[in-house]
């Protein structure tokens, strides 16, 4: 038990005087305090964020947009580096998994979270060790990227390196610096960064060798940041649109997007003349190696619109075979144009929810109500409404009829001029 020692009687007791300050002295101390606080603030404005490479579990593998899980992430304690091993091989072409089979366009996308940060003036530095095998093969591309999360509409901004950029450094660490001018997109996409991405674009590579990354730091340069501009105010030219696909001219105005993620679809006026017949091209042998076979169809509105609030109705007639197969989903969406950085918002619909309407017209709706639970992306610069046929392995190719798309916007947003 601890005891409090008694005084011996020889100790001196020191008394500290109570300071009394006049007004001038108080003002002087206050002024000095403000200077110190300001200096402290400025000094901290150039702080760094450094990723922890010692915990592989901090890395999240993203399989959206042709991503696969063919990666093993570990920690090299000797070099204090994250070790990323693509699990690619020539045998992937025969895999039953679409993402694995996607040798030409697949990617390995991993990221770590950071607190939401304005990185519009950031300078990123890191060291990366690319094995000589990748450089000799010359196919894979390495992308460093900063990305927002839901609060920043998941805006992605990256810088791409080809294997030719690493000639002479195979098997050794090369220090990389990424400044705002290096990114592929405008720096406004880096305002609300929450993800630091390491992406390996496969581009036909079949090499499997460990890639190491260390000392990844982000210098924020907060003192150089310019305040974010206010959101543009959009006045809708109309609050109601009805697109009927009962003639060839209307059908021809639709855009079918063709890319590594979306393929073409046959479309023509149906025999009854009251809608567009959409005939998928995803039958046996029609889909290219590694492609999902999904279809994306867009209807342009011709100008930016404020879709807060909104309601879009799609009128389809879907053959029973798709319901019986139970694979395909329909995903209605709305999307901004260039001014809104093509921000996309959609929700997938299961056909089973419309099973009672087989053989009849069905209305699939997307509206503000769909985004009340989750944080919705900005919808003040919408230029396109559309839908996706998410194939999910479907092989049915019977015609799906689209009769119309109806768009309802806030009446108060109408341009009265």
C-alpha cells in the first residue's frame, strides 16, 4: 500500500504569486496566441497521409467494372512493402468464370480507405517494384488513382503507366511522383477522396509475379487549395417527356453503347407497329471471349436537367422465356453529361417481381424514391435516361418490346420564358 510521506519540518514551501495582468498585457498575450495558432495551422497544412502497407486486410478488392479477384495481397516485412501477386495464367481462357476469362479487358482493382480529403492539390509519392517479366511481356498497364466514395459520387481520377515506363528498373524499386497535372481527368474529381486505388489493367497479360509497393504518401498542400465552386443551377426546358418507339425515326435516336462492358443489340419496329423489338445477340457463340454480354441503351434529353425530384417509367413487354430462365435483370438509370462528369445512378430490377404480368405490358419505374435510403448521387445535370439488360449468363434471344419511356420532373423547374 502506498503511503503519503509526512513532512519532516525542514521542507521549504514555495508560493507562486498570482499574476495580475493589465489590459495591454492581456491583448499582447492574445495577439501572441493567435500568431502561434496561425503558424501551427499553416505548418500543418502540408501534412502527409501515408498508407499502412503492413496490413493486407486493409486492401479491398473491387470486382465492379470488369474487376476480378485473381490477386493475392501480402506483406513483405523486410522491405516494408505491400506485395500484390496477380494470379493470371494462360489457362484463364478456358475458365468458366467470366471475369477470369476476360484476359484482354479484365483488371485487378484494389484500394485502401482514407478519411474524406480534398486532394485537388496533392502530390503523391510511392515506390513500386515491377518484375522484369511484365516489362518484357509489355502488356499490363499500371494505374494509380484517387477516388471519391458515395459523398463524392464515386468520381475516379487516375494516371496510367505502361510497362515501357519501367524499362531499366525491372526488379528494382522506382520512385513515382503524381501531381495534379498528371491525372486523366479534371482536378475537381479529387475534392472528396476516400479511396487510394492500385489498378492493374490486364491487357492480355499472362504473367504471375509479385509486384511490391511501399512508402505511399500523399502530401495534401492544403494551403494551395482553391474553394470548390458552387453547384450550377439548372432550369429545366421541360418537366415532361414521352418517348414512343412506334416509328423508325424514334428508334434511330436511341444510342446503344458498345464497349468492353456493353455489346450491341438488334432493334427494329415490331410487327404491330407499337414498339421497338430488342433482340439480344448473346446466344451461344455470339458473345466475345470474356465479355459479360450486357446491353446499355440510352435516350438523350438534349440538355442538362435537374432530376431532383424525378420519375421515369419504362413500358416493356417481356417474353415468358426470360421469366422461366430467371437470369436477366433490367437496370433503369439516369446519367449526367460531360458537365456532370457522367455520374450514373441506377437500380437493378428482378423480373420475378413482375411474374404476374407475363405476356402483358409492364411498367418499370425509377424515381427519387429509389435513392432515399442510400446516399444518392447528384442529379442536377442529367442529360440521359436509359436502361441496361444485365445478362447474368442468359442465352434467351426472343424479342423484348420497349414501347415508351416517360420522364416526369418537378413542375417548378419549368422554364416559363
